[in-house]
C-alpha cells in the first residue's frame, strides 16, 4: 500500500452566528509525519481537528484521507484525543473506556488490544479497574491516548496533548508520539504555545 496521506484542500468553515474560521486552508501530512497546528486560543485548532476527524463537515473544499472524503466510514481508521480527557470518558472503569473502540469496531481480541494500548502509553494493568474520572492528569491523558490507539488507527489526532502535564508527563507523551511516527501513522497535534512538540513536527500550520 502506498504511504497514507491526509489532505486538506481549500477548506472553508465557520460556525453559525460566528465569523469564518477557515477561508481556504491547504495542508498535506503523510504517514510517518507529524503535523503541528499552532495558534492562540480561539483560532480554531479544536475545530480543525473535528473537521479532520469527520465530526464536522467543511462548507467548501475537502478533507481527504487517502484520497476519499473523510466521513463516518473512516472512524475505525482514526484515533482522536480531545483537549480534556474528562470530556471523552464515559465508562465506569479504565478497562471499559480503553476497550470501547476495539469492541465498537468489531475486534475479537479485545483484552489483548487493551493490554497492548496500555503498554504503549506506559501504564500498568492495575489501572484497569479504576475509574477514569479519578486519575491524575498525566494518567488520564495517557488513558485517553490508549483509547485512541487501541483499534490501531492510521490517523491520530491529539488536541493540545501536552497541556496541564508536568515535565515527566510531557516527555512520556512525546515519546508515545515519536513511536507512533516511527510506526508510520499520520499524526496531527495542536498547540497554543511554542513547546517541545516543534522538535517532533515535520509539517507546520499556523492558524
Ligand atoms: N460549537 C461551536 N459553536 C459555535 N462556535 C464555536 C463552537 N466551537 C467553537 N466555537 C468558536 O470557534 C472559535 C474557534 O474555537 P476552537 O476551535 O475551540 O479554537 P481553539 O481550539 O484554537 O481554542 C472560537 O471563537 C469559538 O468560540
Ligand atoms: Mg482548542
């Protein structure tokens, strides 16, 4: 298979009752690359990730994954980590939370996939019985990333993944991103400040 590719072509988007956020945005990021979307609060970073995730539709232009319009048919190929982990959690245990996508997309070896995802983010099995709402900020972020990795997506979208973390937590997330890049994933991260993610980035987009 040829190298996977996410392309935005002349993307136009604005919310109802708001101004136009994007007026013809163009960018391409390929497998093994990291796109850093940089911009101040309110510049549209989270909105752009939702467009890439197929959760919002552009009013003109196209968001293409391997040449086809991103839609709900692609959900199994996409892993999306929200800005605040607690906004994406809805289960009683970390196991159920991480297992959700694997089950939802019909994988059979769910226990094995959950273990792999946990190992990938450097968490031990004893976190599985805990409530996702009672984790430290660093643990919660890593569980949220495990949720996005468990079904082995092609495209990984992470909204401000370093925010609120201490130095060790930031390093852990950066190491995860580095490994996912090496594994050939397409990675998009947002940031509102010039932080260490710059070192990992191959493509830059400033909003
Ligand atoms: N669901 C929504 N409905 C209307 N306006 C929104 C919605 N979500 C975000 N906005 C507005 O769109 C702009 C960009 O928001 P957002 O994408 O969250 O920016 P960022 O993530 O860069 O802080 C802001 O002005 C915000 O108030
Ligand atoms: Mg945001």
